[in-house]
C-alpha cells in the first residue's frame, strides 16, 4: 500500500468492487506492485515552445504562446487484467506502470496596464497525448482541457494605500472515449493535475508601514469553488528589512460536499488542513 505522513497526500484506491452485477456484490483489498522504469525514461525528454507578444497603443497588449513538453505529473497505468488471486480472502495485486506523457499547451492572453488599474483575459488549451498503454489498463483520463480566466485589479485608498483584485476561472473538459480496466474505472491520486473546475477570488493587498528600508505588508485572499461549494481564506503579514524578510500567515479551508463526491476538489479533500505558518528568509 502507499502511505505518507504528508497531510496533502491522497491515498490511491485501496479496495476493488467485485461482482457488481450480481445479487451479492462485494469488494476485496487492492495491493500494488511498482514496475519501475529507467531514470532515462523518466528524465530525458525534449521540449520546445515559442511566444509572440504584440504591444498595441498604450496601455493594451496581447500575446500568444505555445509549448510541446512533458506534463509535470507522472502518469500512472494500473495493470489488473489477471490480478485476482482466488482464496480466503480474495486478494488483488495490480501492477503500476509510471510514464511521462507529453502535451500541447496553447495560451492566448490580452490585457491592459495603467497606473491605477490593470486587467487581463486568458484562454488556455491543454491537449495531452495518449499514454500508449493497453486498453486493459486503468488510468487517469487524458482529456483535453480549456481554461478561461479573467482578472481586474485597481488602486484604492482605504485606511492605507492598497490594491483590490477580482479574478475568475473556469475549465471545460473535452472528453475522449475511454476503456476502463478490470475492477478499477479510474485512477485517482495526489498527482491529479487540475483540482479546480470553477473558481472565483478576491484579494486585498495593502502596505501598513513604509519607512526607509522597512516595509510591513498585509495580504488577504478569499477563493470560492462553485462545484464543491468550498472556500479558502488566506491571510499573511510580511516584514521586509533590506536583506531580511519575516512572514506570518494562516489558511482556513472548508467545503460543503463530501471528499469522495464527483464535485470534490482541493478544498473538499483537504478541509482539515487549516494551518498557521511562519518563516524568515535572508538574501546574501
């Protein structure tokens, strides 16, 4: 089994449903065996990309970017065609095949940048290649995804000089036909690429103290995920003193849907991961 003390780790499927179409369905424990690839197969991959930016009459701009590169996450295939060992109890040992899958990423953005306000609009298309695994393998879906997002921020003077930002993002899946593996239809893991479907956020940044080389800043951000009816509230204080920086912050997460629901996302799965953190950095 896969175990980790990391609070952000999502354990893979540990049980498999058997005899689902019979009057007495049951399940059995699922164990894993790793088929380790060579380091060269995991690391040595070529990539290329290009970008084109157009600066119109101030303050407007637009840019187009393209890249063909490896995905940042390792893709997992579960081989379980003959993995059931009949006995008392029944045990299932699936073989995991890690693989690097490449994808095409196209981004078009436009926006404006003025003294007291700025904004942008973005469209991103992520089109992964097929894994090349046999159709009997269970694996995470490699569907193309399109993201549409926009953001606007402006300067305000409320108590102290500050910036207020509003952002919105939504993703659209383009499903491909899938052939699921035996007993396991989909591989969920902590490596799933996109945890958000539709997200809105508001951020307020302000400078509390500015004196010579000392600056105390306060940042607050509220994120709301529509499908999981969940939110993430983040607040942090940062003190900069020339080469020395101090930070103190807190995160609070919550959601109304079950972590195992189809609408579950980052806020649902990690709702118990509220935290207080602090740190110091020195540049030399």
